């Protein structure tokens, strides 16, 4: 399955962060994308994983 635009952006952010040596926390991802709840980020990460991208 294809990723949504948001899921793609989150995955790209994770890849960029990994090259810098540090993976961001849920709170850091939420802040970067303007989410108030970390649970929203968790849902996106679960969807990305379910689709086989990580």
C-alpha cells in the first residue's frame, strides 16, 4: 500500500534523523509536524509499519 503524504514526510524525517545518529522521540515528531498528541504520531508510525515501510 502507498503511504499518505504525511506518512511519507514522517518516514523521511525519521530517515534524516537516523543519518544524524539520533532517532526522534514521539514528542519531537509531534512538535515537528504540529500535532498536539503523541498518539497521532503513534498511529502514523503503526500505519507506516503495517504497510511494510519500517
